[in-house]
C-alpha cells in the first residue's frame, strides 16, 4: 500500500501542475482586482499539490501503519471485473448501432455466463424478462425513449 | 393555501404512486446485501428527468427512506447488514431470529423505522422554517462560507484517509470547473469540445460513481463467493410481524430516545445513519433495565438502532433544505434531483417555493407511513428478495446504469462518461477512496466559486469581507475546525493521555 499511496501523491501533484498549465491563458484578476476565470482552478491546483505532498509525507511518517495493507488490483476476480467493463463499453457501442433490445438480449446472458450461470432456461428467461421490464418501464410508462438501431433513426 | 396546494401535488395519483413505488424499490435495494442506499438513489436519479415538478424528488425520498429500513431485513435474517446503518441491528436482531423470533424482530424494526422516520419528519417541519428565517438575510459572502462549511464535511464522509477524502473533494471541485465560467461565461477546460461546453453531465457521473462501480464490486464478490458456502439464512417461519401491545409498551421509550438521537445527529452534516444507530444502541443499553440481554436478542437492541438510523432521514433534510448543505452522500445525490428541477436549495427555497417545501414535508411523511404499511404487509416478499442470485442482479444494475445515463439527454456520450466514471470509481474504492466527497465537491463547487467571486466583486477585491462579517467568519471557522480536527484531534488526545500518565 505504501508504494501505491506514494503514486497517488505523485499523481495529485502532477494533476495540480497540469491544471496550472492548462489554465495558463485564463485571467487571474481583472483591473478592479476581482477574481477571474483562473482564480478558482488555480486555487484547486495548489490544493492538489498540497494534498499530494501531504500524501507522500504521510507514507513516510506512517510507514509501519500501511505496510500490512494490500490492494487488490490484479487478482483473477478483479481482472474479470475489468473484462466486464470492457464488455459494457462494447454494449454501449452496440446500443448506438443495434439499439437497446438486441444488444441487451446479447449482453445479459454473457454477463450471467461470466458469473457462472449455466442453466439455459434461466439465462433465456432472465434476459427476456429484464429487457421486457426495462423497455416497458422506460419507453412506455416513463415515456423516455431507449436507443434504437442507428439505421432506423 | 400553500399547504393545500402541496396536498394536491402529493396526493395526485402519479406522485403518490411514485412515492409508494420508491419506498418499495428502496426496501428491495436495502434488503439486497451489497446494494447501497446511494446506489439505489443514483440508479433512479435519471428517472427524475421524466417527471414534472416534485414527483421525481419525492420518488427519491421514498427510495431513501425505504433503503435505510430495508437493510434491517438481511441484518436480522442472515446477519448481514444490507446497509451500513443496519450494522447495529445485527447485534440483537440475528440472535432473536436464531431464537425463533424472526417475525418479532422484523416487526420491531419495521415499527421502529416508521416511528423514527415520522418523528424526524415532524422535527423537520418544526425546525426547518425557523432555521430558514434566520438564513434569509445571507449575502454572497455567507453563501460562500456555507459552501465551504458543506465541503468541510468531506472529512467525516471519507472512508479511512482524510487526505484521500480531501483529494476526492478537490476532484469533484475540479470536475465542476469544466464548462462555461459561471461569471464571465468564458470557456474552461473544454478542449474545443461541444459536449464539454455545458460542463460534464452531472447525473452520468453520479450513476457511474455509485451504481456502476457497485455493479462491478458485486460481480467481483460473486466471483469470489463461487466456491464458498451459502450464508447462514434463517429459514424459520415468520409468523406474527405486528408487534404485540406489551412489546410496543416496552420499546416505546427506546423509540422516542433513539428517534431524538437520530434526528439530532442527522442535522449535523456528514455524520450519518451508521453512527446514529450505534449511538442509539449504546444509549438503549445504558438506559435499559436489562442490559445483560443486549447482544443475546434484546427487543430494545433491535428497536434502538432502527429508530436511530431512520430518524436520520428527516434530520439530514434540515441542513439540505435550509442551508443547501447535504447531510450525507444520499442527500448529496438527492440535491442533484433538486438541481434538475431548477430548485435552489437554501433559505430562499422557503420564500420562493413554499408549495414545494410543503410537498417535501408531506411527501416525506407519506413515505414513512408507506414504509410501515409495506413492511408489515409485504415482509414475506421482501424476505424472498434475498434469494435473488447475483448473476441476475448484476446484469440488471449494469443495464439500468447504461439506460439511465442515456435517458438523461438521449445522448450515447453520457453512457461512455458513466462507464468511465464507474471504472475510475471502482479503482478508487479499491485504493481506499470514498465517493461521497467527489459528489459533494461537484455540487458545492459552483456555489462556493460563484459566491466567492460575487463577494469579492462586492468588496472590490477586499478579502476582509470573509472575516469581518460574523456569520461568514463563524461558518469559516467551523469549517476550518472540521477540516483540522481529524488531523489535530488524535495528536492532542495522545498528548493529554501522555500527560495524564506522567
């Protein structure tokens, strides 16, 4: 955890410096001394840098406290969760091209399969059931249209 | 007249049905271990767009009340609190269930939740207008101080590390700077993107932070639990749920005391239901004639935490409605719904929108009444909800996250923003960050910035406006203390302990 905490501190400092760089063309004060567009982001940048430094210092001061703490960012379960995120990105893209109904009928059983669901009947019923309930709730009851295939739009 | 108008709004078929559905949905969300109150509210937040007026807000308030209560069902039956606020209920609820008194425990928790909720709503009705009257004379400097005070509660809602909590808050403040400048309308960090000109859409970020990340966590937990044995569910028959007259008489003082504690704690921004339920539990034990029964299945041990946790709901609404400061993560998300409806929270809400204020009072009261009715009538159904496998829950959550984010502007970019925020939140949670500070920063950032700049415009750049006005100075001093106390507090405590030992 100490290593990761140090990295977090460094990222915070870098982020602060990035805000200062990106806001370099904005005005800090006008001619009457009233704060301009840069005033607030600049203050935030300083806050990020300060917190980053504090974070790095806390790692040095509380070294023993965090030495036993571990962070799981790469176990099989977590890797599977990243994989699921990738699948949802694909699903969102599919929402745009092939609409809600078809893409959801494909993605729901895949997620369930990833969660070790092997009963075909349950896979089919859950997929159709979830799609039907969401469609009726959003499109019909709440009158909030769901994505339709791009070629039908 | 305003009260009558409010009654007509709340009791319109659409609104009253939505409150009922909100409470029902909230109880289901609370009863499902792993799904949080914040997640439930964030997931339903996009729906508020589809409603005109107060219906969407009252729906979320229903979810809020229902979910806080729903957590007690799993706490009693499977020793797993559905929400952090129900953690104290496990201590005596589960032993009662093991003794074959599951129905009795569930009945006491239902009645306690309803009692606490109604008690805190009455307190809200009595306190909020008076507090708002005091705050009506506030100018830009005071509003800036209030926003800073609101931001300072980040230290209390941070998970373990205060620095990480503050970083989260700063991140929220930074996200809020994207888009058009609130004073000059100049572009900030838009990178010539039309999407970013209006600022990053608030609701997709919220859904990502609270719901999508939770979906990923549930997926991960489901994967880990694959080879583990099932939970210690109590399969005992749930017979009588309605508490007996003798039980009610026994726990009434506990209900009253715990409700007062919960309401008081709720009004302090950042403290929340989990702390309130434990304090209520401790006080119940301290005042009890049978303290030896606590931990072994004491009725007061169930009544106290439930009344304490649910009375926070009304208490949290006091600073939210009167000062525009969210009391906890859930009310911070609900604040987003007010923003969607164009309602500015704070003292002006009471002068400019009295009908809406009364609608909230009546709606919250109805939500708590529905909570009790649904709890007693549909308990067996809610108990069955626990059996829904994760393999069905996770796809529901993830699909709803995508559909909900899309429904805000009917823009697919919002879905990608939500997924980005969700993956980012998933990693941040693993790194010990809390999501509430980010939301608080996002909501209060624009209020703090615009009022600071307005105040400095009024004083022609003179900073003394921030410390010469008594209210401003007081709020800023409290904010400073709130920020510094968790850092300095332990050091001072250690010093005094050392000195005492000498």
